[in-house]
C-alpha cells in the first residue's frame, strides 16, 4: 500500500477529511502530503500516517503565495481553520481551482447524493447521482 493509499484509508469516513486529504495528495504533485511535512504524522502504534490539518497554518511559512492559498483552503476544509475565501481563492491557478471545486463537491457528499424519479404510473424510485464536480483525472501542465 502506498503512502497516499494509507492517508486515504486514514481519512475514510469523513467527507471533509477525505476531500482535504485528496487535495494534499493531488495538488502540487503530492508534495504537501509527503512524509516529512510537519502536519503529516505517523501513528506510534502501527506506523500509519495521518494529517493534522489544524497545524498547517503554523507551519505554512516559507511557501509561495499560491501554495499558501492552497494549504489554507485545505486546512479550512478539514481542520476547522477559519479562512476568508476572498483571501485564498484569487491567485490560484486553473488546476488548483479544479481540485478545490472537486474537494468542495466531495466534502458536501455530492458523490453520494440520490435523485428522486417520479414515473408516469405514479411510482417513485431513486437513482444515484454523479458527483457534482468529480475529481479531475489528470491536470494540465
């Protein structure tokens, strides 16, 4: 199992943690999800990685403005870190915007939403809807 897979397993069950973890894995070629970042920890018992999103702001100095915006958005999504969207959304590149939109869609649970179908015979059924904004398969560059 890869480090990214272990992080995804750790986050599973919380849409906001899943979304923020996926952001770190996909954004900036995974640099901010890598071991060695001060917010990426290892469990003392089993050695599995986890992310302390709330600690990102105190450790995000020394990165570019675009990287800082990305990290603050991610920390806010999962770590109860208040940010003003007007401070973190302007100035990010198109690929990062795609990831941010997918993360918001995932955090809202849109990949699990159902639609109600009313049929002419008076019956009703449910259908699984697609994610409002799915994770991009590939990013430009």
